[in-house]
C-alpha cells in the first residue's frame, strides 16, 4: 500500500518519490503530494487534497478533503486545514503575459501562506498569499483572509476581520474583569496593544 515505512498511502494517491512523509502519516484516496514536499509525523491528507511542490508541514497536521495547499506554504505543528480550503500563491494571477504568450513557471514568483502552530482554517476559506495566520488562531468557514491574522484571533467574513479571540482549545474566549477566559480549559489570557497572550499562573 505504501513505499514509506510506517506511512499509509492509498493506491489511488499520487505521492512523489521525492516527497518526505513522516512516520504515522496517512495520505488518502486521490490526494496528490508533489515533489519536495515535507510532511511531519502523524499528518493526515484527506481525499482529493493537493500539497504543492516544496510545501512544508509540521507534525500532527490535518488537511481535509479537497483542500489545496499551494507552494510555498509553511504549516506549523498541529495545523488544521478544513475541507476545500485554498491557500493561494500568486498575488497577480494571469494565464498569459502582456504579449499574449502563455505564462511559464519562470514568468512569476510564487508567494506563500504561513500558518503557525495550532491554528485552524475552516471549510472553504481562502487565504490570499502572502499572509500569516498566527498560532492558535481560527479562520471561520468561508472567510477570505487578505491580511495577517494575530495569534489567538477569531476571524470571519469577506474580507476576514477579527470578531473575537479563541484559546488553545479552539472555543471563543469570554471577557471578564479585564481578562479573557476559556470556558473549556479555564486558561486565562490578556489583551495588550491588540495582541493576546497567555497569563501564567
């Protein structure tokens, strides 16, 4: 089923021999993993998903069905990419040059999306490169991200705007007594100059 040790690759998946797949990872039906891609340990690439040339993913990432992760995207550990998400790589897309000739790979410079550890991008969201999604942030389903997202931010809409904060557990935080509290984990955060940071106890 797989040429990789301790890796599950279904027969219908198209995984380049030049890709590096970490132990414990699974590549499901009709997924494509291109040349030079590096996937960490225990990653899941869902049905029909695309991982572009040279994309780097950390450990414990999940890329759900039909998501498109175009190079040169960089995903930290524990990143969640929802179904049909698109991470773009062309700021000024054109099929042809001004003279009408078909563009080749040498006629444009790909730019990537960076997603930091623990962040999640909801179903059918689009991240327009170049942007960075901060650690533990959440991008709501259907959002279009056109600017950087701070760590722990909850963003939604077109274009995406911050509508709240989330904690490591992914649930919206509740403001109380000038601090932000997670209703699931009881973790406490504080907002300083538009950024959120965890309060150590």
